[in-house]
């Protein structure tokens, strides 16, 4: 089985990579192959036109078509993210909104959230 894990933070010193490693180890123990979508590594452009609204699909970078296909082929979706000003981090929203709702359809999804707490 395949899972796509979306990371939600691009901040310096981010905690999501530590949390993601734990989640990834648990998924692998359950026999999942895990593909990590990290907005810090993949560098999604600021969303202007989602892949599925593009009038000319040849203008979409190949890596983005490949990413869309990986999402479609996944058996599950997992999001690992902290909160950001009491909402969803902009990098996470920007990354996930590049793809059509149909790419995510029918897949079980999990959300792993964390917080550094307050002082």
C-alpha cells in the first residue's frame, strides 16, 4: 500500500520533520510505502492556476504532473502539520490546492498535528 505524507511547515527549525519521521516509521511498520511531499523541498510556486484548471497542460512542469499521479495512485493521505496563527499553514494550503479534489477522492486521510505550546 502507498501513502502520501504532506508536510505543512517551511519554517526554520520546524518540528514537522521530527514528527513526520515518527509517523513514517509507524506507516512503514504497517507495510505502507511512504512518499513525502515537503513544500520546502518541492518548492511549489504560489498557486495561480491549479493543475486541473490549466488550459494548456504542457505548461505545467512534469514534476507536478508526476506528483498529481502519485496522489491519485496513493491508498492513503496523511498530513503532518502544526498550526499557524490558529489556522492551516499557507505552504500546506498552497501545496495541496495545486491538485484537484478528485486526486484525493476516496482515500482515507489522517491529520497529525503538533504544537510547541505556549509559555
